[in-house]
């Protein structure tokens, strides 16, 4: 099975349908924390909903589209990263993330997203990767900055949540920029 070390106590690996119970338990811990920042269809309330989310991603991955990866810290699923969109023909993708509070501040998201971007640019020949986040999500925009992305613009009031419309930032990095930042390829062990 594919498993990538992010640090001594943390691993990145595919999040699949057979993880539904673990994913549902994780969402019970993370739900209210991540709800304002991720799409409403992602934040499910029960095992059937968790299974449905994992099934949707599995079906999209089977079509060479979106992909979902979990982050396990000390053997517990604490969050993950994903290609919310992957279009090989267009050479573009969008990545995203979520994390429960107990795992914040450990650099896990940055390292995991780095691995996804490196795969998209190096193995799949992507030309452009995007990152979308609410403009008031400082933690998310900080990850985009650490990944070497450029803020390209803001979609005004395009993110509805709890009766309020929020601005959405669009960040991106292009393959030549990524390669200039990482000329030797990636080594997750040396990332800070």
C-alpha cells in the first residue's frame, strides 16, 4: 500500500471507502472546526455520509479526476489533502486540505500538499495548480504562500456560509515556478 512519511509520527496515504468508519470518527472530532472552510458536501454527519464522500472521490479518481488522501498522526486519521479537481487534458488541478485542531501547527498540511504538487507537476505533467480559500482563512492562505503560490485574485462574495457571503482567494503556481523553487525534486524529510 502507498504510504508516504510526512515526519516520524505522521503518514500520508490514500483515503478510501474502506476507511469510512475511521473517516466518520475523524469528522466527529473535526466537523465544527472545518465546516466554515470546506464545501458543505464534504462535511457529513454520519457513517453513510462519510462513505458517500469517500465513494464520490473514488469514482472521480477512477476517471483520473479528484483524489483524496488522509493524514494519520500516531496512527489516527487527523485530516487530509486532496485534488478537488484534476484535469490531465488541460494540465491543471486544484488542491485543498482539512485538519482537526489537535494536528494544527505541525507542518503536516504543507508537507502533504507539497507531495501532491510535486506529483502533479513531475509525474503527471501538470502546468498549473490552484488553491481556493476563503479570504478570511489566514491559515489556508499561509499554506498557499509556503507552497510558493501567487495570489491571483479574489472572487467577491462567492463563498456562502451560514447566511453570509464571503470572498474567496484564488492562488496558483505554475510548473516552471515550481521547478525553479524545487530544482532537485522534493525531499519531504528536509522540508521545514
